[in-house]
C-alpha cells in the first residue's frame, strides 16, 4: 500500500488549480472563467471552475482539476474512499482537467465519456492488469483514509476516448 501526505498533495493540488485556471483565463477571452475553489458547496460537487459564455451567459461548463506530480504516463482514477464512491462517480463537473505540471501537459476529459469508459472497460481492464489496482493510505493529523483506484495509461484512454483534448501548458510546479 502506498502512503501519501495529504497536506503536501493538497498544496500541489492548489498550485495546479491556480495554474490551470490562469491558463483558461489567458487563452479564452470570449468566456468568463469563475474560480470556485474556495466555494465549499462546489468543492463537494467536484467543481473547481466554471466557464461562462460572454454573449449570453447561458453556456456553462463545470470543470474539475486533478494535479498529478508523476510523469504523464498514467491517469489515476479514484474508485472509492473508505468504502464510498470516489471522484469518478461523484464529480459533477462536465470536464476533468488532468494536469501533469512537470510535463507541462493537461488532458481535458469529458466526464460522461470517462464514466462510460469505466462502465464498459474497467472490469476487463482490472482483470487483465491486476497491478493497475492501487490501494493508497492518506492522512492528515490523526485522521487516516483509504483510497482504491486504478492507473490507466494515458495512451489507452486517448485511444478509447476520442474527445480528450490535449493542452500544452508551461512546465512548472503544480
């Protein structure tokens, strides 16, 4: 079982969120980008920022950002935390932005397509690749929780989910 320091991961995640939100603000001047990382209700829904159309404010998309400080080889899909569903099932965002800061790349993955991939492929993938199932222990102070997830090669999802969009972002810390 792998163990992670929650505070360190949280710090890296906040850095990644700030970098991605700034990126979207800089490249898309026809839309408003609303940072909701400090909104407790939106965080519980798995939403980090909202994209609004300038024209009529009716076009809205919710985005969730995941920052991964490993090399851009695998996506980690969280399936459960302490026996409850993980973010793959609970996130209300339309788009997952999976960011690898050290590589300077992010992948925009439509959440409905990712969920459908999990429904169609995950059982077979885990059976064929049992080492891809990861059990992770995280802690903060006196509290510990256990996450189970699966690592899926970036190339596998890129082949299986055609709608994934690649973003090139300046390399740096998350």
